[in-house]
């Protein structure tokens, strides 16, 4: 979906610079080449970024700031994500990031949070009145839960309990998607308070064909049986990408900063969910995220 988003944006903005931030440098360079060939936009490049490593985030931002071409960041699209099935009975997730965080929390939330936090000054300095930050979330956030007292989601991952909402998705993934929504709303409040021109939006692209589930091993017979059925429910990657492109290109006067959009309109279920949770949770998650990044920076 990230590839489709970049391809369409390169076509729409035929002279604009687009940087693919990719964990796999070789795959990223191949994708950039394909997008240049498809769009005719020669300003599409690739930079190394592994969101499972806070050090990689720091290196990425450092390189971006020291580029000689006076790079200006107009739009930051936070699209990366992992979906990891539990690795042992009981729903425990053993997969960790480089700093030891639970993988969904570390990549889907904290890696993006660190990237946004580090690039905000550059976006402010760019003087772009139309600057915006888009975080790709999911309606699966409805199955998420965050307990700032336990903080179990940080390193070990939340254990399934009797109160778990029904979902086919990994617990950590659902929790991280709720964090995406909370981050966007809290960021919007902070940007408004500082009178910044930058706006932020969360996006639910829908159930799309993608490589998100590449780490889930399905038996061969199940893949054969499910493939025809999925075609009736799944959107294409390009269809999902249109939700992202909408929040990047739509007139800002028609958008609400901090809101979650789905198919070109505010997702009302998401609004109700966040209203129910209250502002303290989003502020607490923000403060905790800053605290964790500071701890790792100092260690």
C-alpha cells in the first residue's frame, strides 16, 4: 500500500520529491526505480529506515537534515506496520525490537512516534503552510486496550484476558492501532496549542491486499480455500492507498486535524471511541513514549 501511495503521489506531483523510507534498502531502491519509470517523476528516491530500531530513526533524520539539496518536508506518511502472530501458547509475543520493546508497540507506535517527534522541527523550519502528518491506522483499534498503570504492552505485550474483545488480529497489533489514533489526536492538540500550521490525520484504509500478514504461516490448503473468498471482501492495495492520498492532497480547510478518516469522511465510530477514552489516556501515552525514547537515548 505504501508503494501504491508513493506511485500515485509521484504521478500527481510530477516534479515533487518523494523519499521512500525502507527497511530493505535493495527492495526500496527497486521500488523507487519502478515508480520513476511509471510516473516520469525523476525525484523519487530511497533512504534506509528500520522502525524497529530507534538508532535507525536517529540516523535517518540526521541524514535527511544534512542533505545538500535543502530538503523540505511537506508531508510525512507513517505507513509501516508489522503483524506478528503469538509465538507460544497463551498469546505471548516474544518478538522484540532492537531495544527490546514488544514488536507491535515498538514498530507500529514508538518507531513512528520517534520519527514524527524528530521531524517536526524540520517541518516547522521548512515554512510549509500545507505541512501535514498522516498516520495509517485501522478499524481494528476497536479491539485495542491500553493500561498505563500496568504498561504491560511496552516490553512483554498485553496478555489475553476474559475481557478481551473478539478479534482475529494479534492483541499487540490492535493495541498499536489504538495508539496510532491517540497519537494523532494528541499531536493535533499540541500543534494547535503551539499555533503550528502543520496538521495531522489518522487513516483507516480498510481491509486491503498487502504484505502485512507475511509473517503468518497459513497451511497450503487454507490459502487455496481462502483466496477466492478474500476477493469478495478485500480491497486492492491501490484502493486502500486512496484513503491515504485523500488526506495528503485534500484542501486542509475541508479536513479536521486529529480526526480519523475512512473513505473520504471522518470515521464516527473512531470519534466515539476516543471520546469514551478521554484526553488523559492520549496525554499519558504521549508522555510515556517520550520517557521511553529519552531513556534509550541516554543509555
